C-alpha cells in the first residue's frame, strides 16, 4: 500500500478513537490561519529540498536513508497520541510494544535471558552500557579498538572511566594479540568490540574476544549499532566465515547496542541497549516523585537513563518487525541486497582503470580511491575529495559519496606501494544500505568512474 493510504489510515484511526470520548470544545488559542499555514508549509517543504537525496541510489555516502513507509505509518499513528515511554503513566500501550520489539532484537542478537530497552540513539545506548560496565567493575579501565566509534572515548570521559586504545589489524579489526597483552596488566574491566565499524564496516572477532575476556575477568560490550542486523545473514554464504562467526558470538557478550534507525528501517530516535544479565537493573534504581504510579509493572524509565522518550519510535519498530520479521527472508533480504551490491562493486573496482578498492568490504561499506600518478597519499586524498565535490555539484546526474580519513600506517598496511608523503589521507566511502543500490550499481560505478577519470 502506498504511504498516503497508510497515513490516512493512521489519522482516521486516531480520529475514531478521539470520538470515543465525550465531546469537547477545541480552543481558539491553538488555531492557525489557513492562508498563513499554507504559506509556511510551502516554505518548509521548499527548504527541505536543501537536503541530500537519501532516498535515491545516487546517494551512496553516509549511513542515511529514509525510513520504510511502514515505519512512517506506525510512527505517525502513534505520534498523534504522542505517548512517552518513560513510564506506563505516559505510554501504557507503546511501552508493551517496546518490550515486544526489544525482545525480538535480543533474540536476533542471541541474548536469552536479557534486559533491555530502546534509546534515543546509539550513543546514549553505548553510554548506558558503559555506565553499567563502570558500576560492575569500579575503578577498572575500558579497552577500545582504534577504529571504534569516536563517541566511546567521549562517553568514557563523561563517566570518568580511563581508556586504552587497542590497535587494529590490516582490515580494521581489533588486534587480539595486542588486546591480550593489555588484559594481562589486569587493569582492563571492559572491552568494547565493534561488529561493523562506522568507517569500514570491519567486524571485530567477538568469538575470540569473549573467551579472552572471560580468562581475564573483563566484560565485553559489543557496539553493533550499525552491524547488528547483519546477524540475519550469519548463516548465508554472502558473509565471510570469520564475520559470521563473530556475529554469532555477539550473544555471549555482556551488553550489545543495536540501532534500528540505522539498518532497521526506522526514522531517527531509535537505538537499543541489551544486557545479558537482567540483574544489572539494580544500577538504574531510582525513584520519581511524579511517575510510576499507574502500574505496579516495571516501567521502562526504571531501567533507563533517559526520561522522556518517544513511544511512537517503539510503535514504528513494532509494526515494522511484525511485517518484516528479523529473519533471513524478512529484513535479511534488505541487508542481503546491499551486501551483494558491495561485493559486486568491489569486483568492478578491482578491474577499474581509474579507481582502486581500499579494502574488501566486510559488510555493505565500500571504500575506494582514484588512481593517481604518482600514487601518493597527498594526491589520493585530494583526488578523493575532488570526486566527492564534483559528484555532489554536478548539474546532471549528481552522485553523493562520502570520504573517510585514513592514517598513513593503516593505508600502508593495505597498499604498501603508495608513497607516504602525508600523515593521513582520504578515501571515498559508500554505504550501500538501500536495497535499491543493487539494481543501480552499474550506473553508480560508471558515474564514479567518469568523475575519477583523469582530465586530459
Ligand atoms: C552510528 C554509530 C554509533 C552512534 O550511534 P548514533 O545513533 O548515531 O548515536 C555508535 N557506534 C557505531 C558503530 C555506529 O555506527
């Protein structure tokens, strides 16, 4: 069904529900003049045109795409009510939907039993996991992979936790031998592993990190904000064996963060944190003089750090997972298309006269750079930024890419022949997270090739 019909249904259902209560007068204070409304709305929609076309496969840059129409419809239907999932006082219906949706995420991650809830985003979800880590192993430090999301260091700073950076290997994955040397010092209380780094989509070997952590009495937190949903492909030949094994081991960790607003087809405002030990609820214990009065059941706000939180986000996720379940055939089909596109593009780039792959994609992020003469970091960086700029500014058939900064050591590990004339460089980066990227791939490749072709 098309989006308009879905939205109409949501509005109708809401109006029908409001009519089931006693009639009341609306107040003129909230009225807006019809003409002014039309004008203001036209200005809004006009200004929104200043956005990048995230919906189109010519947008092959950052991790951005519009939500699925089902999620929009679910969100709107609930937003008209505007429930607050902090407490059952504010979100009696949508809190239960949140519990059901989160249980599905936990089952996908392999956590049973579990404790968890949705959050406003992945950063806050990671903050909660690090907070619980701090309370569980007071005074001990956090080991974070060098390619982990930059917010981990910020959140640890906020929490007053000391951190160590663990080097990564030639594919951007946490170096397990270096991690073990660090663990041997006895100082590390928590390891942050990432299944799907934001820049390269590298998947840390969780299956090797967990046993190591257990030996040294450390916790493992898995940041699967971006990569979590790829667990749906863990039994599929589309993923490398080591990647699949790492994803399958996520359920053996102590906490996991997954962002439904990344690969779960949701609008922004939807992260999730999951804990393996439901007893960690004790670290959240607090009371509120205003809430938690309508029900003796646990309120979500009693196990989360945020107060007000959108119940509509929970409704949107609940509806989406009902219609596109967390199975290989359900949501897995969306991830598989992006993964196939990434693999195929890597193959095309390998044989390209003007472009070179930076590294083989592990999930659906493709990294590549224009070939330059001579091959030197400074030239590659400048050429990458130039391709991005010219692609965006093209009058006809623009193409939207992103760049990632790569330090000289990391680059040298993949491409030792490239002259090291700078501390770091930029490579092009495309997250192929829309299934539409698959049928569009040849056009995308041709466009980027044209942009990278040296001008005579
Ligand atoms: C996006 C991302 C985050 C941050 O999540 P937000 O929802 O943007 O706050 C953290 N970790 C990883 C691996 C991510 O990809």
